[in-house]
C-alpha cells in the first residue's frame, strides 16, 4: 500500500506505508480538505505528532511549510518514515526547508520543543501547527497533550486534533474542556478539530 502527496511541489509522489494495522493514516479526503483549506503554508512550522508514514507532515512540506517535525515512537514504523524522508530529500528545496524526524515519545519530545518554540519570533509562533493523531483509544494521551499546551499556556499556534466520535473522544469532550474550534472537519465519524491558541 502507498499514499500519494496530493498537492504542492511533491504532488503525486508516493509514500511507503507500514503493512497491517500498525498505523491508521488520515483519509485522503480528510487530508485534501484540511490542506485545501490552508492554501498557503509558507513560513509555517508543522509538527506531525504520532507521524506514522508522515503523510500529513510531508503534505505540509510539499505545500510550503518552512520547517517540519515528524515524531514517531514505534521503531518499525520509524524505519518507514525514514524511507519516506529519502523520497523527499531528492528535492533541492528540502535543504532550505528542512524536515526533522525523531524516533521519540511525543510527550517527551514536546517538552524539548517548547524550549525551541519559546525562542521563535512571535509571527513564527502564531504560524506553528501541531497535528495530533494518536490511536483513538489513547484518551489519557489526548488529554495529557492538550493540557500540556493549555498549561502553562506556552503555545500560540494551532492544534489540529484528529479523533473519532465513536472510537475516540467525541467533540463534546473538547467543548466541555473549554476549547473553541476555528473549524471542525468531519469524515464519517472521524473529525479534525482546529483549535487556535
């Protein structure tokens, strides 16, 4: 199985996907709707947490993101991520707009990223997107990451939360937490909740 990049400089390039049900890639239709809604990603920083194949992060890079971070904890999946990075490294632009891959637990990684982030200019902070799409059943991880962004109130970009009304946390949970979405994209029972901070 492979996924194709849908737009931008790498449009049409195929990405490798791990065999079996190790990961659950964001649907093609959802990916298209998300990125078509954000035509210009120039100067943005895109963090693809629980990256899997990296399709979301590579799509963001293809569409102009200035810096992309891909974080994947599973070592076998991480090897696929590295293969996909090699596909993108064939583009000269990758030297000017780097992609950094990390074989790490996202909770651990984001604590070090918060230090990098705090040193960024205000305009870059506001143009940072964290895309968070762990396995739907990991409710505690969802809560932990969101609470870590809210308190101590260090993040000033956008959080794109993907989950599922039946298999994950329903959108009502986020409303009850006080999160006010700028937009909610739905595909069947799955959704992406776009939250500005």
